[in-house]
């Protein structure tokens, strides 16, 4: 039977603190990038790097949704203007 060595394991307390740091606004903007590249353990670095990737994904989705809303509003305004012009042309005839 093989023995399991827990020396390299990260404690639950550390992960709870890591999540807490990542949830605090402004603190996370400073702490997460630092820990993503300076944490001593590879597992910890990968965790913080994954947080950065998720952050970028969410930001890109928000930008896409914003642009979709802006373009939809602009298109609705343009169509309304065209319909008004058509109505005015029909009324003038």
C-alpha cells in the first residue's frame, strides 16, 4: 500500500482566504495579478491565472452585450426615422 504525502497539499483555509481576496473589490485588482505571477506554489499560480482568464471572459462578454444593445438601439432609431420619412412622403402625395 502506498503512503499519501500531504506536505504539498494546500489547506482549506488558504483556499477560503484566496476566494475572499478575489471577492473584495479593488483589493482583487492588485492582489490577484501579483499572486498569479509571484505565488510560490504552481497550483496557487494557476488558480489566480484562471481567475484572470475568467475576468477577461466576463469583460469581453459585457463589451459584446453593450455593443449589441447600442447597435440595436441605433438600428431601431434608424428604422423609425426611415418609417417617418416614408409616412411623410406618402402624406405629401
